[in-house]
């Protein structure tokens, strides 16, 4: 396997990781923004108020997106194994 082929596999892997992590990161950012806005408006600066809602929302989004995530991972793995002969030479 040449270095170019290794870089191509790693590039595809990183792109897939970014796509799979996007829903969780977007949900965490939106919740953080809303909680920060609420804290600013009410002048309540409690640290647990920021962490707990974010954890709950990320957990719920992870559970809701689990079928899609598993489907993407299985498809990615299948594509990698079926095209692996190209990388071995």
C-alpha cells in the first residue's frame, strides 16, 4: 500500500467521522447558545445549568440519530472492504 493510498483512506475516514459527529456537535452548540442567552437575560451564572441540558440533549440526539449513524457506518465499512483490493495493489 502506497502512502497516497493510505492518505486517501485516512481522508475518507476523517470525512465520515465529521459527518457522523455533526448532529451531536450542532445540537450541543445550539443548546449552549440558548442556555447562555437565558443566563445572560436572567443573570443566573450557575455552571451546572450549562452542562446538564447539553448532556441531556446530546444524549437524546445520539439516540435519535443512532439508526442513521449505524447505517452510515455499515455502508462505509462495506465500501472500504469491497474497494480494498484497489489499495492492496
